[in-house]
C-alpha cells in the first residue's frame, strides 16, 4: 500500500508540474481529479504514511522566475469540486442544516486561468496570477492589454481598495486563430483554450499578448471594506463600475433551482463562445460565508460542480499518418461514424506516438472521443472491457508513409519527422501551397489543387520553379485555360513587390510564422543579414528564442534551400526591408532612445514608428537625445543618465500623441473617466469571507 501511495504521489507531482509550470497538462481534469481523490482516500485510510509534501497538501504553483512574484494580500484559494449531484446536494443540505434557509448564487465555471486584479482608488494597480495561492506573478502589463479589463473604474461608489478575482480566458475564435497561425508556422499547437490562456498570460511580450485576443470575467470581490454584504450585490456594483461580470448568474434558494441551473448550463455551454467546465455554487451572504470559514485549500461556502466532457464511444478502424509541410507526422484515427455534440465524427486526432502509447490505443478498440474548444475531436481513452482478446499493442510507424524515409525524432519534441524534405511529396507540395498562400506571396488563382497538379506533372519541383513557368504550361493543366494562366503569370509578376517580411514568411522556415517573420525583417532588415547572423544574434530579435534561432540556422545551411534562395533573388523578390514609406514628418530631427517594455507596441514596432515619422532611434542616452521613451522595467542607468542630462522622459501614450494619426490600441476613454470614492461602505470582517 505504501508503494501505491507513493506511486500516486509521484504521478500527481509530475502532472502538477505539467499543469502549473508548463501549462500543458497530459490528462483531462477528470482523470486528474480522480487520481487525486484516490490518493486522498488512501491517505485517509493510512495515516501512518502521512507526508507533509504530498500533492494533496498543497496547491500547484505556476510561478515563473521572470515575473516578479507578489504576496497576495488575501490568499487565492481553490474550490472543492465534485462530479456528482448527490455530493452537491449534500453540500447544500449541510449548509442549510448549519445555517437555516440559505441563498446561493449559481455561476458558470470559466475554464481559463485565475487572476487577481487590484484597483486602488478606482485605478488598475496590479494584476497577479494565482501562483501557489499565497504568492503569484505580477502580470499587470499583460492584463492591461485585455480590452475588457477597465484601466479605470467608473461610478461613485468605487472602494479605495478592492481586489477582483476572475478568470482570464481565451475565447474560441481567438483560440482557433492562434492555433491556425501556429500550425502555419510549424509550431506546436495549444491543446485547449485554457492552456493557451495560461501560456499567453505568461508571455514576456505584451504586444503579442494583446494580439492573441484574451478576455477576462470577474466573479469574486475581496477587500476589507466592500460596498455590500452580499456577493450578488457586490458583483452588480462591480458591473456598474465597468467590470466584466457574467450575466449568466442566478440566485437560488431551493435545491430544485440549483439542479435546474446545472441542467440548463450543461446544455448551454456548447453554444457559448468560450469554454466552461462546470458551475460554481456559492453562498450569497458574506456573513454566512464568514461563519462557514475555509479549509487550508478551499472555502467551505462554495463548491464547483464539474461537467464531464461530452463523450462518444466508437470503434477505431485504422490510423492514417499525415505528413505536414515541415515533415511532422500526425496520426489521425479513422472511426466508425458516431454522433457527438450534434455532429457526426469519423476522424479524431491521436496527437503523436507518446499519446498513443499513454492511452494504449489499439486497432479495433472501442475508444472514447471528446470535443473540447478544438475543432478536431480527440481520443481520450479506451473501453478496456470491450477489447478483443487477440489485440496487440499499436506499433508506431518507423518510416514515412509517403516517401519511405526512416523517421526521426528531435529531442524534446513529441512528434516524429520525415527528414526527406527535398524528396517527400507532401512536404514539397505543402511548401508550395504555403508559399502561394494569402498571407505569404498571395498568388491568387493558384489554389492547392493546381499547386499539386503543377508538382505531379513535373512542372514545379520547388517554389523557385514557379517563376520559370510559361503560360502555355499552366494552360495545359486540367481545368486551366490560357486566360487563367495569364492571370497567374500576372500574380507571380506582382508578387515581386511583396514586402520582405512576407517573403521571409513564405519561405516556410520552421517556427517562423507571420509575426516572427515581421520581427526578424524589422530587426535584421535583409535576408543576407539573417543568413549571416549567428544563432545568438538571431535570438536577440524580439520573439526569437533558441528554438527558432536554431531552426533558422538549419534552414540556411541546407544546400537546396540556398539554391532556391539564389534563384528567387535572381527573379527579383524583395530580400530587403524597403525604405519605410514615410507616414509623417512629425518627428523630423528628433532623436529618441527606447528603454523598457511596453503595453501596446513591441520595441521593434516603436523603432519602426519613430523612423516612419521621420525621427531617429538612438541606442544610448547622450546629449544628442531629445526624448527617452520609457516603458515598464526601464534600465536604471538610462533613467539616471536621462535625468542628469535633462532629457525629457515620455511614456508610450505621450509618444502616441506625438505621432498624429497612429491609432492607439488602448481604450483611452477609460483614462478620462472620473474616479470618485465610495460614499457608503459596509465593513466586512475576516476579509476573505
Ligand atoms: S470562485 C475562493 N467562481 O475555478 C473561491 N472560481 O477550480 C474563488 N473558476 O481557482 C474562486 N469560474 O480559477 C470562482 N465562477 C467562478 C469560477 C471560478 C472558474 C476557477 C478559479 C478557481 C478554480 C477552482
């Protein structure tokens, strides 16, 4: 038994790490909760094996070193949860036994990452992640980029100090867009919107955070002096201050009302534009909350009822292996058609070899399929009771199903790759399709099908061949005429003026997506500079880490890539960042030094803006500097020098005002709102409750 307990502890510790530190959990919440429950029960039965370091004794931590860590004034507790209506009923009954008839508030359980946002005198002061519940990471700069989070509260009863607790979520639309971009760049996809939200809130570059389209719901007010004595009224007050509070909350006084809220929510959630994984039932009155108190981990006045993800059971008929343009292999399951959340599912993702091994999925098995925020359903488990006796473990392929090359596995990556990038058809066709796509060279009239035909007919073996095509050759393809051929020729011709950043993206270097290509182009300004840069120099550009840098180096050491690049250069594609077209002369003769990190623009963007408006960007503060554009975490030496030399220090918004006509992403209107202090406050003791 001791062994079993220890095995569970180490498995849960490993899972906690994946969940909290890497924000990339291996298994579903349900499976995790079941393992935790099993351990809790065993520990209760065997107190002799007690261990203060057991995962049941602490909440996970998502602290990441690079953010400054902050102690929560009021700890951020978790919620106890249940999957059973009986247990929920027992929770309600227990409270009514102790407290008499009680009013509850039922809410959605948002599936994102918890956040605490502190407002002082109505102004956003700080935003902190949950961390280990006692201390979290200061992610204020990132939270400020969320459009629905007001920077200044409005109204006349705003407390001097209030903490709003809530959930940062990534709506489905943002999630799909982000994953599509990552897929295009050959980057690993986020498994679900929760991971994407948790990963995004920890990004170093807040401009990238802003682009990803997060949202935030607030569901709990904490403070020494709150305006009202009930949760409901406080949230209504918060709503009136401009905070985003869900309108799907309900006050309930009977079990029937609670049960019906849950049934309705379970059905409703499929239609919501964001993920929810349950309902939260909370006592409304703060004084009742105070009497009920809390355990070390969770309040005794609230509980989460978690929905099981909708599942279907179907037979696994076969597994296809798709080869992407980067050579990555993706196993896809073919299933007996089955109905799931209103659609018929025939195919489901199996992710990679590790996932297949972890689930021990075998051909002919009855498997569970689930749909999350993702478009493609996934296989989450096997019904072992229905397994045929003669079934054998699934053997992952060792060779490319398309070209027969032996597959390789790059250390630290989950996927297998076909290394034959120059001779494997789907990789070549994939690269051509990527090259001509809208966000890359944008060759209209040349679709995926034609690209494939051009390849199979032997006319085009790589992207450079596109520029040697003659109209007659294109016209000879099925469903093509001379007119459409001429149009394609025209498109190819005009693609020669496509800006360098898009050309760089079009090359299809692994991990170099649209955004990274822009950063690289504005940092290095020419393809030659990128080709000559060392890995270390590459990693100095915004948003380029070691992994991307090494992939770029690998791309430019490949002989056939170099040959293609030479031909594209001869054809006349843009291999240099063109002289930025002047937007204005507002900054003519003005020299600006940039320091720190900014909310609405990356440093590269600010640099480009300075130049586009006729100004000069200098690296160091000197007598020749007119302004120091100061962001968060500005270098102290620069600040000191600027002060000494009397250099004017300006903020990002000051800068935005200097360059007329540049729209600011910030909701500037928020700043203008008047802040007045609350007139009436009800002091609630025991802040937490
Ligand atoms: S109240 C002390 N309300 O669920 C109680 N939490 O599994 C504070 N969550 O850490 C939490 N929706 O991140 C509350 N309507 C809601 C929620 C909610 C999602 C999250 C929250 C919490 C986790 C616990």
